[in-house]
C-alpha cells in the first residue's frame, strides 16, 4: 500500500472553499451557497447532503447525482478514563484506523489530540506509535473529521478549546495535508479556531519546520527528549539526519510571533535522560530561545525496556531548570488506564492473543 492516500475528488470535506465556489458557479448557483455548504460541513458537522436543509432540494439532488459526499470517517469505540479522558477510535474508509483523544482541561473544556498518520515512520524508541511503522498519511479531511467526531462525544455543555497535533504520526512528515487541514480548522466559516489555540508537535524535521514558519502562525512544539546528540541519536533516529545543531539553528530562525513561546517536550526516561547533569546540559542547549519546557514522565508499554523516572528525579530536573529561569511544567498523565496517554496510541493486539503469546 502506498503511504499517499487517494483523495476522493468529490468529497466536500476534502474541498477548499474556493473549489466549492467554483463548483457552485458551474452549477449556476450563487456564490454564497458555497459558504452555506462549508458551514454545514465544518461548523454544524453535517454528515450528509440531506442534512443541509436550507439548500434547494434541486441542488442537493444535483450534487448527489454527481457523486458528491460528505465526510469519510466513522466513529468506532469510545473509551472513557476514570479521569474523564476519552479516546475515540476513528475508522477510515479503507479499513485503517487511528485514535484521537479528548483531554479534560478544567471546567467544561477539552484539548483534543489529533492524529496525522496511520502509524509513524520515525521509529522513536520510547513511542508505541513508532513500533507500528507507517501505513499511510491521513488526508486533510480525515484530520478535520476527527474534530467533528470529537464534538459528538463531548459531555453536555463542554467544548474543545485547543487542538494539538500530538496523536499518531509525525505531522510535518505529512506536511501538505496537515497545512490544508488548518484552513477549515481556523476559517471563520469553518471550525473557527484562532491559530493560537492550535499546536503542531514535531520530532524535528528541519526543512519542514522552516516551511511551516513561512506558512501558518500556529504554535510549535518540539519533541526534544535529549540534551545531547549521543542520547538523541539513540532514542530518536531522526537525529542522525537533523542533529541538535541543525535543529537549534532552525528554532533560532523560526518566526515566532511576539511574546509567544515554543514548547520543548522532554520525555523523561528513567536512567537515560533524567539526571541533574542532563538538566544542566538542557538548560545550556536552550539558552536564548523563547521556550516553555514540558516534562513528560515516560508512559510505559511493554517492549522497549525503559522505566518511568523516579518522582524525585522529575522534581529535581524541574527545579534545576526553574532556577535557570525557564518556564517548566510537568505533564500530568491522563488516560493511562485506557492507553490514551502520550505515546500510547496505536493498535494493540487482542488481549487474549497477548496471553497466548506469553504462554508460548
Ligand atoms: N510525532 C510528533 C507528535 C506525536 S508524539 C512528535 O513526535 O512530536 C507526541 C508527544 O508524545 C511527543 O512529544 C513524544 O515525545 C511524546 N511521547 C511519545 N511516546 C511517549 C511515551 N511512551 N511516554 C510519554 N511521552 C511520549
Ligand atoms: Fe513518531 Fe512522534 Fe512517536 Fe517519534 S514520538 S515515533 S515522531 S509519533
């Protein structure tokens, strides 16, 4: 199977507002109909042409006759954690599946974590998604549809206030679809998010970071995870292509809007990158950059043989960076009981099969 998905031409969720306008002109309709359709799909979450009741019936009939459809993903199982985190299985029309997670962030607000690929090619040693390899990129519509499904399973009165591209996949490896998905997400006739409420997280694809900076003013998060090349080469193979020197250069050049900070994600792996010396080294590496550091105690899965860091190491690591005047937060682990925490997303074999394998 190719990693490039086939993009159905006549699926409205994959179309730009311009393309819908052109279509309306071809069908002899006024241009404002395009805005109406766009709002039905992205604001009101319509899943069929039939739901668009204020469009003339003849137009709906014409569109259906020409094979136009809306949306192409289906909601699968929804798992709910004791802490309120919800993990949604998202079934794609070729039989593949991804996961998206709604994370409660205070009163009636959720952050949604979006997937950008089925699996991931980058093979970071501490990440469950990385063990799957890459099956394929998602299309722009498949990314936006995750938000539309997410809204359907929100508790009464709650809303999704922030979107983070931190689910399955490396968003900047699927650059074009990810950037296209930001148009309906941030358009006033679409989902209407301000760019400030959207964050793209990357393992450090340097040329694409440069391109992103020229393209859209969303927040940037970098999965740094190591204070030097030696450790980073070991846990993130991408570092052999774009080492820390190249990555730091790109970040120093990044056109960050005034008063905004980049996020540096740092997964703490017990005994690997969590010592006091590593914290000092990290402080030196980030000197002069406008960053907030987010420490993420490693979320376990069986296989790679890492340990969660000791609680006191996490505190000591944070303290060293705080004393160097960095903004440092420790990410509260959410959704661990349903395998929805950072780096745990991806298909798992049926538990019964696992038991059988263990017995052999
Ligand atoms: N591919 C992108 C976005 C998805 S990963 C990236 O790497 O940035 C989202 C975050 O989860 C990254 O910061 C990654 O370092 C972190 N992560 C991956 N596996 C993890 C695990 N097992 N425990 C804790 N965090 C993990
Ligand atoms: Fe891919 Fe990100 Fe996981 Fe690395 S951490 S394997 S880039 S999803």
